[in-house]
């Protein structure tokens, strides 16, 4: 089990390796955080005991906001995305500008709890998902239109795709174990409020 210090030490959890690869149509993966930091995120989230559906979300998951856990960690993650992830994305999507992170949360899937997530698309400029563990069976993040999933990603890699209508996705049913993933929604270029 990791310590709370590990959770708050976001800078030590960054996987600074470069190397974006194509996973599907307009979908890319790259190193993001270390497996040890993934474990620290899971342990800190479980220690809060605060996983719950977001009542205002039309596609609610059993989730916990990183900003709620620690605004400092949320800000460090937001800065990391702007400094490391976004420049790599701009090699493929030349005209995207970074406007920060709208939301980042850990979502939990388990048999008898939240077992899946219905097909949907996100309301963001770019969506991201990080596999935090791999000791479970099922619960792949599936993109039927692109014929792609996160099944081949390593723990700590980030999967990135355009959020809106072109990339509907779902989490398939979990069959055993507990899955944790980090979801990140990047701000649209125009204010939504």
C-alpha cells in the first residue's frame, strides 16, 4: 500500500517518456504516470471512502473527483497535461489549443457494484483515460465505431480521443476483480457557462 505522501508527490509519479502511438482512428496513447503512482491514486481514493455517482451526470459512474481529493494534485495533473501531453497531440491535431482540464476523476468498476457504463460521448474538447490497474477481467473501454479499445494499454498509459460525436464509447461489463481508471475531460475552447 502506498502512503498519502506518494499521492501528494505528483511530480515523482510522472512518466516523462515521450512517444505517442496510434491506437485507432483519431485515438492515441502515450506514457503518462508510473504504475506506482497509479497505485497511489487507487489507495488514496479508497482511503477517502467517497466513491459515488455524480447526480448531475447523465451517464453517472461510481467515481471520485481528483479536485475534491486534492486541488493541488488536480493542478499538478492539469499542468502536466499542458506541458507533456498536449504538445504531442498537436503533432496530429495542429489546431487544438489547451484551455486546461474541466474534470478528472477515478471511476471504479466491480461485480455487484458499477459493472459497466452505457455507450455515450463526452462533452469536452479532448477526453483521456488512464488504466490504473490490470488485475481484473472485462471492463474494456470500447469504441465500437473505431473498432478500438484500451485492452492493449499498459497501466499508466493515457488514451486520448476527440470527445464529442465521433467517438462514442462504453465500458463493457466487468467479469472479475475491481477496475480503476482515471478519466480526464479537457476544457472546450469556449466557456460553457
